[in-house]
C-alpha cells in the first residue's frame, strides 16, 4: 500500500489527484483493480472531469455547499472546530473508489480523473492507494 | 474484463442492467466479487429496486433532478453541451460498485438490482464488468 | 463470507457497526481489503465519525431527511409500505464500501468508524463482510 499526502487550500475544494495516484500505483503487475481510500471523516474521493479552467471542480464545490445547508440544526459542534456540515458532504461522496486496471493502467474514461474532495479545509490530508487481484 | 454498451433514452434515467451484468460476468470461477465500473463523468451506477411499474426508477430520476437544481449558478458551460448539473448528480451516485459473489452469483438482496444512472442522455454508454479475487 | 444481523430502532438511523465488522472479519490472513456489502434497497453503509454523544450520527440522520424531502411527488407507494423517499436516501449512501487492510486490520483513519445507514426502520437488517486479495 502507498500513501499520498496533499495540502488543500479552501474550505470546500475538489482537487485532482490522478497523477499522484498513477505515481503511487507504479507497476501493478497483473493486479485487477486499484483501490483509492480516504482515511478522513470530512473528506472523500470521486471520479469526475478535470478541466483546464477548473469549472467542473468549482461547480462541485458550489453544489455540495448548497445540497447541505450550513444553516440546518446541526448538533455536532466542538470548541476547536465548527464543521458539522462537512461530515454530511463527505458522506455524500465516497471513502473508497475501485477502478479496474487494463494493461496496468486504471481504465478511466476519456473525460475522467480522480478527485480528492475536501469539505473542511485547508488541511494536510492523506490518501491510501493499493491494488486488488 | 467485459464491456457492456447501452442506449439511454432520457436526460435523467435509471436503467436496470442486472441481466447484462450477469451475462458479462459469465462463470466467474472462484472470484470473490464483481466490480462494475462506469467510465463516464455524467453517469454512474447504484444498486436499487427494480419494479415492473418502474416507480422506484422514476422516483430516483425525479429526486436527483430536485437535489441538484438546474438553476444554481454553475460555471461549466460549453458550446456543444449544457450539462453542468449532470456532473454533480453523477458525483452523488458511484463510479464503481463491488458486490460479493456466492456460488458464482452476485449476492444481491431479494429486492436489489443493478442500475445504470444516466444524467445527460440520451447517449450511448459503456459499463465495465470485471472480477476480483 | 460472513453475515451480520442488526436491529434498527428508528426510521432514519446511522448505527455504528465497526466492532461487529471486525469480529466478522476475524483473521483475514494476507487479504488486501475488506468488502462490506448491504443487501437492502432502503439502507446503505458509510464510513463516518463515531462519537460518544452520537452527534455526528444524529446530524447525518437529520440531514438525509432534509436532502430528500418526504413531500416530493413520489410514485412508489404500496399498501404495506410508505417509503419512496427511503430508496433515494439509500442511493445517496453506498451499497458497498471497500477498506484496505494493514496487518490484517482495516486501515480506518483515527476518527473513522463503519456505519449502517437505516432509512426505513425499525427493521432487522443484514450486512455481508468478505475479503478481497
């Protein structure tokens, strides 16, 4: 298993990590799939479309902030953090994504990339990358 | 790995593909699980309830269209497509689903079927089906 | 493959099942990952934060009840059940979660636990736990 670290820069942010995942994957031999796992409760992972102008990532951030409203009657508040909504947004994404491998490469579609989903940034975050046979 | 193709017929549509997945799976030998992967950024896959009257599929389409409102201030517009909301709806479903196999068959519950989730149809779409040990 | 059963007590409820999953997993030998699968269409599984005061679980239940409104024009009603919204809420979580194993233990982050998501309780429910190589 390999581990990535990344620094997020905004409260809600979709950060493409396709290159880092490919690097961590290295030569997977005859593995059947890659497993990408996020060990955080206010973050997740999705497969979506990278754009040079980042419009899809920006739309995702805008939309998740609207789907879960900061003004709802949340109960989980702590002295050191004010992030109850970030848990719900994370639960709407995935803690794990599994992508089949073809000739040792993730079978991503033409428009697909792998995105880390930050819902309580800025923070230093980890992503685990391993293979399945 | 096997590949399905399907034709969707509406903008937002939940299409059952259980039979096609079983056919693509064939005899999986002693594999432990089946991996179903959607290589698109405006579509996904979920496990839900097939009905002869398609009411659950219709409710899913209605609800995803409401959870993500077409009127939000999206930024991702292109000349050839007007689909920023479809990326968000897809991100709320899954690009991959993994189902354990028992005696070579997916361990689907009594009421479960596998659904392709179209959020930018009608289109020709692909689904990848592979096995994990 | 091992199977858990649990009894849920409320209509919408996030129940931590980390201990039961670990027990079902037992000694996984050199398996690479654990697959947790929910064979129900009005329930799911997510990785989220267990709290002694259950505030995160309570916020998740509150939020999923708001994201999908009981008052939307659903069509799936049956004599013996009135639960069209529960299918949509379930589709927003996951039927399967895959967690990598390190030294035979799920590589859960510091704040992570595994939660069964009930959207049509109270009911008796099943969860399947198996390993992937």
